C-alpha cells in the first residue's frame, strides 16, 4: 500500500469538501488550504495527492496554487508577516515600517528568518485602511503599527502570547462548519441527477429545433 502524506483527518475533510461540488476539480482550492493547514505550505507530495483526489495532473494543481498569494509552494515560517504598503498605509509610514521590520527580523521582504519562525513579505491593500499602517500575521490583522509596537508584536509572537488568536501559518479557521451549506448526500445526488436531466433535455430540444 502506498504511504500517504496527507493525514487521515485531512483526507476525510477533503472527502467532505468533494461532496459539496458537482465536479471534483471545483474543490481544488479548498483542499489545497487543508493541505497547507497540515504542513504550513504545499509540499510536492501533498500536491500529488491533491491531484489524485480532484482528478487533475500535479502540474495543474501546482499551476493553480502558484497563482494565488494565499497558497505557498515553498516553505514559509510559522508566522507569515505581511506588511501593507498600499496608499493609505504608505501615507502613514508603511515603507518605513517595512524597512524597520527587515532590520528587526534581519531578513529582506520575501525571506524567512534563520530560525524559520518568521517570513516577511510586502503586501498590497489588506483592506484595513482605517488602522494604517497595518500588517497581517497568518491573515490575522494588526493595525496602527509603529516601529515599537511592531517589535512588541514580534516578541509576543515568539513568546506564544498570541497563540490563542494566531495559529501557525496555513490555518484559516479553527471552527468547523456545521449546518449552512451542508446537506445530506441523497439530496446532493438527487439535485445533480435533476440538473443532468435538464441539461440533456435542453440539448435534445436544441437538436430538434435545428433540424
């Protein structure tokens, strides 16, 4: 039996996602996020398993994942620190903040600290303009930053004081969805069958009209 890279839990959650879509490939990005939650980034072996799950070639999965900023195909730190430099943040010192972050972490934007804890990046608008300058840490917002408050944030992250609200990189949410769009399998199967029948009927009607 081939050894699997994705955990049994991740594969079970991926199976649940696949049930929500009429075509397996439509679940590609959500399943990529699951794999990234496990490893912090999309490892080649995870990409191969995702391709198998959604019926695509690994190159297609990689091509999609490499297009999106929130998906990473190379290792990143436990904390991905994204400093916004768009117009509102720029006017309130974002470039100076980014330069300070590079000096404090001893890494250039786009790089990861030697201990593997922080990856620093420059970001486009993070949509929190009212608290400019702002950064995200693993997609959690921190605003009204100064050089001093940034240093305090870094120290707090290192010490684990934000563990309750900033999980390791890759975890988008820590609450599993209950209800909402979830429906039983029989209902999904019935609706898909009805859709297929309607499409076939329209195709038949079109053929009859053209003849």
